[in-house]
């Protein structure tokens, strides 16, 4: 809105100063009348200027002129004029302002009405556009910019396969074809990042066609998905099909350019339109375009006219044509096809194939002449399984007539005729057997089979398939060979079974000193394996394997000298070997035909040492029995009774009822009690060992809980652990169950092991007692961190009275581990020790968890 700016001040016309003469009295009568008059003039000018441009400006001007012309005007009249002018000016200004405000308000109301009308129109247009956008045939995706969330408007028809949900719709790879989805995502990325518009056609997984447009407007990226109508969809499909065909044609052009055979295409007038690189090379042009431009022909005029005459749309031309390539006459296999849009052809160089074919014919003829002179029957069948070649031996073997063979019978037909003539072995399932025999045509491997013919002949049939099809059948007569092998194998098996079941050891050596055969008795007597005495092993190796078994160094050495000497006469030899194992062998060396030698060894141990062994055993038993009886009797009555009295009186002295003891006396009593207990333990151990050795100890089996057993053992060993300053850790899985054993002896085993461990474990260390179950056995393991046991001491650790006091807190009689081993063996178990110097000791006992059928008694 334009507003006119009015001038606030307006200069008065000078001509008006003297227009009117003052009619009032002069002002000179007042004091300082001149100054007053000047002020009034200035006020009048100000009022006139203030009211300039209004209807009252004339009045103010006239009053001012009148006052200027007549200085003698009366004061009251001038003042009234000025005041009246000011009031009238103010009223006029207010009136003008009101009029201006009313006019402005009218303009604003008009503008507001126009804006409301425009807003209503805009809202109607937006509703119209939204209705158009919400059409089911299109959907719009809008990106504001940056990584903001896109806005989606409208929907696509359900038959297109487009998801209705916004999140699923943007996952293009789920409902679009892979190629279309990849191109679309790449185009959207370029649209948002580089504002690059695009128009494309995509395919859904339901084979529907969509048109996609990408645009940028107002800083926003718009992507429109439009479901095409029938005509546009057909046009889009044709566009896609065109692109596919163009790609296929380009691919085939690339393929044809890569092959070595000349290929060409002609228009309906017979003019070349496309050739490959092989064609250009054949016509000696640097590029294919030059060959087309210069119309270089690969075939001669006569050949082209022949192709043009013979080739039709239903019958392509196919023949061999000779042409010149690089100055050489070459034979090509030419194929030319004709279509309404022109023709296309290809030429394949077959010159080398023709040479090879001729060479193959000559080779086959030479092979046929060679096979015809063989004594082995041979038959060759072609790819159609028809007889292609046979030799004279084949005719003689089966007795076929020449006309029948010259008729090229089928392989199946030939087998059927042999079966009907009774010349093939009888089969329970003839069809299956024949299919198996004819499967050679489908197998890449050679098939070999034995045919036992009804006339007594045995044939080895070798069938080999040809790479180009067909097969070769070779029939090898093995009748005599099979007969000889059968008789030889029978003889060898009889001899082998006879020698193998002899109780005497037998070994046969050849003239080269290598063993030919040996029986199990020979290997068992000398303690060697079958590998060490396998056929072909030299006698030196046998000597090395057998020498550690006896103390006569000249035994097998003399055998080797007998085998390898050059004497004409080979004498027999007999003697006796006494082995370290206690065996006594009588040997005999017997020469055999073909310069072979047989060694026989007879075990004479039983007969030679039976009497001596019985005497020694009887004397040993008697002596042992006397020692055991004397020991048990003396120890039982001479040691245990005094010890019991000593221990009893010692305990009695400790009681308050006997009387008080001083500190030294109490200390002496404690030493006596401790020493007596140790001595009683030793006596009990000796008695237990004596009982075991005498064979009179019996175990009293009962079922007990392993957890309770471990608790009792821990309670009994607690004082000893506290005395030695060590800790016991018991490791056992839950639910071990029970064990059937002698509870007293089993506790004795564990206490002996723990006592031994506490004696050698360093102060402050931990002794570990582990228990676990494996199959039908229960294992107990005691581990300490003591000084360990050397390898030499491990050999004698279970010997009685063998004590290793080095590193122990107190020395013993050395019977603890002997008793442990004896009691474990009585339970049919075993005990092992694993120890190394400086690494501690682990003693493991295996106890069967179930009692044997009969009570175990100490071994004799």
C-alpha cells in the first residue's frame, strides 16, 4: 500500500506580508512591543507551517499578513486568531487521521478477504493433489534431505507385489528382481547425493512392470513408482525385452568373436553385415569392419551360388567345401541357415580331422591284422553294440559260422545265442547277469570276470569300453593255469596247516640264507613276532632277534655259517639251548632238497627240569612254612603280650587316680606310650604280612559307603596330620555309591598311604586324597608334595624293610607300602606309584567295586 508523504512545513508566500493592513490597535504601546510582535510573527509562521496543506492554512496566512502589515493590531484579536488557527489545524489533522485510518482499515479487510479466498483455493488444490497422489496406481517417496526419515504417499495395486507397509516397501530387494533392485538403489543414491534425475522401468517378483521417476525439487528428492496400464506396461515389457535381446546379441557376438571358426551374416540381398575376427583373419583384413566394407568373401563364387541355390528356410545348407586360406587349400565343414531377414553361416576347419581319420583307418587295419594272428580270442563292438571285428581265435573258441558273424550281430544277441547253444555258464538270473556284463558300455573302468564254461574251460573275460563308444572283449583261456594253481594251492595249504599245527618249532631257510616259512611254535619258543620272522628275512636278522634269549653266542651264528658256506656237503646238526626264560630246547638242523635247510626246535623243559623243579619247590615250601610258623608263634606271644602290658600300664599312669606326675614324668610317659604304639604297629604289620605269606588271611567282604569310608579315614588320621602340620584335602565326586570290600583292610590301606604321605610332606603343605569310579573299579589316589622318590628307589619301594628315611619326619620299619600292596592284591586290585625327585609322589590303588564269587585268599 502506497502512502503519500505530506510536507510538514510550507513556506508562506512573501507577497502576502503586506496584503492586509492591521485594523487593530498597535502593539507599540506595550512594553517591549517589538519583541512581542516578533514572537507573535514566529508563532503565526509556525501555525501557518503546521497547518500548511490543510484548509485552514489560508486563514493562518491571512492573519499573519494582517499582523505584519499592521503592527498596531490589538493583542487580544491576534491571540484569538492564532488560537483559533491552532485549534482548527488540530481538528483538521485529527479529521484527516481518522479518514486515513478508516481507509486503511478498509484496505486491510479487503486484503484479508483476498488472502482467505487464496488459502481456500490452495487447500482445495492440495486436497485435489492428495486425492490424485493417493491413487492406487502410484506411490511417491519423499526425502527432505540428509538422513531424514522418508515420507511415503499413495499405494500401488496389490497385484504388483509391492508391500503396503512403508518399512517393507523401502526394502526393494524383497519384492523387486535382483537386477532391478540394485539399479534402483544406485539411482536413488545418486539422486539424493548428486541431484541426478532418472527414469527407469523395474520388474517385481510377480513379473509386473513399474515405471520409476526420480526428481529433485525445492531441496527434496521425489521418487515416483507408477503402475503402468496395459499399453504402457506392454511398452515397458518390450523395452526390457529389447534390452535383453540386445544384451544377448552382444554376448553372442563376443562369443563368436572368441572362437577360431569363421562366422558371417548377410542381409536379404546377400551382402555381408557382420563377420567375426576369425573371418577377418581368414580373408586377411586387419579389422572386421574393413572386411565388410571391402566385401571380402571367404568362399568362392561357385560355393556361394551353390549355398544360395540349396539353402532354404526349412533346409539349411551343410556340406564340405574347399577354399584357400593364407595361401593353403583347406577343407571346411560349412553350415548356412536362411531366414526372411537374411542368412548366417559358419565354417569349421576339418582338414586336420580328415588327416587323422585316414591315419586312424590305417592304424585300425594294422591292428586288425595283428589281432587276427593272436591265439587269444578278441571281439570289438561299435557304439551301437554291434560286432565290428573278430579274429580267428574268437571263431574257434565259440564255433560261430562266418555268415552269422558277418551279419554284425548285436552283443546282446550274441550272448543269447551262446546261452541257447549251452556254451555259457548257467545263471540263476540270466537277465540280471547279462545286464551286468553289458554294463561295460556305460562304465569308464575295465571289467574283468571269470567264466566257468560247461565244457570245463575257464575263461578270464576282459571288457574295455572305448572313449568314442563301443567295447573290446578279450577271452583268455585259463583252464590249465587254474588247474595248476588249484593243485599247487591245495598242496601248499596242506603243508602249511600241517606245519602250523606242530608243537615243534619249524623254520625253513633257502640257500641265500633267507627264511622261507616258519610256524607259530617257532616264533613262540624264541619270543619273536610274525613280522620279525616273515618270509624273506635274512638269518642275520633272526639271529639278532633270538640272541638276547640265550647265553651261547655261537648258536645262531653257527647256523648262519652253515647256510652261507660253500661246502658241497651239508651235515646235520643237533644240540640243546637253555634260554634265559627257563626253556630248554633241543634243536636239529636238517638239509633239504634245492639247497634248503630246516631247523626244528623241541621244548624239553618240562621233561628235563620237572624233577629238579619239584624238589626245589618242595624244599622252598617247607622252609617257608617253618619260617612262617616260627615267626607267627614267636611274635604273637613274645612281642604282642609285653607291648599290650606296657601300653596298658602307661595309660594307667596317665589317669589321675594313680597319682599326679610332674612335667618330666608326664613327658616320659608320653614318649613311652608313643614308642609302644609305634612298636605295636610294626608288630601288627609283621603279623599281617606273615599271615598273608602263610596263605591263611581271609577277607571279610561287606558293602560300605565310600563317603563314610573317607570320613572315617579322615578322622583317624587327623591327629597325625595335626602333629606333622599338614592339611588333608579329599576330592571325590558326589554320588560315588558303595563298594564291596574288607572294610578293615581297606581303611588300613588308606591310613598307611596317608601316614606315609604325612611323613614326607613338607610342613604347611596339603595332602590330596582323590577317589573316583571307572567302569567296575574304584580308584584311590594319595598325592603329596614331598621330596619324591628316585628311579632307583622306585624299583624297591614295595620291598619289605626297605625304608627311605631321607626327607621324612620319622623313620619306620619299611613295611607300610608292602602291606598296602599285599592287601590291594588280596582284593584283586593293583597299586602304582608315580614319583619324581623334587615333584612329590602319587600312589594310586585300584579296588574292584564288587566282591568276587569266592573270598580272596592270599596267594601261595
